[in-house]
């Protein structure tokens, strides 16, 4: 498995993992002791991983291709993020891959910040063997 970097029509760089999956942003697993809280249409949903562009979750009540209203609480973020998310795909395992829609610049900055902090902790933990 390797990484393949390509440019799409809008000149954005995309990362494609050689196993065929696509990632437009780096994803992290939320801290189990300080979780990211996500509500989809008022129902609390467990986030499996998150990036500045989207998230994965258990897709029990989701439909592929649908857009849902979401509320997101990030650790250390002073406000609840309200946005929409499109369900891009639902895997056979029941995991939904979702993409955020219509985030404002501040919301995107906070998501980037959260992912960067988690990524730094993961790197540090691999050196000390203590990742949560």
C-alpha cells in the first residue's frame, strides 16, 4: 500500500491510498477521554475518525447520498459547530463516510487545529508508546 498524489480539475491536491480509497485531508481518531461529540438530526453518533473535511461514523440511521444537519462539539472549541454533512458512502461494515458542507472559515480553522493537535499527540505518543 502506498500513497499517490494527484491534482484534480480545481488544482487541489488529493491523496489516494493505493488500496483504492480517497482522502482529501488527514484523519485522526478522537481522544476517548475527551471525545468529539456529534449529533446528526438530533441523535448522538460516535465518530470513528475526523478530518477538516469530514468524518466516519457508524451509519445505523444514515442513508448514502443524503445530506443531514449536524452539530459538532470539539474539545477546547468555544462554540458548537452547526453545519451539514453529506453521506458519501456506507461501507459493507456499516461505517458511513461523511463530508462536511458549508463550513465557514472559522469552523474549518478549528477543525484543522483539532486534527493538528491530535496528530502531534499521536506522533509524540509513538515515540513514548503512550497514545490514547
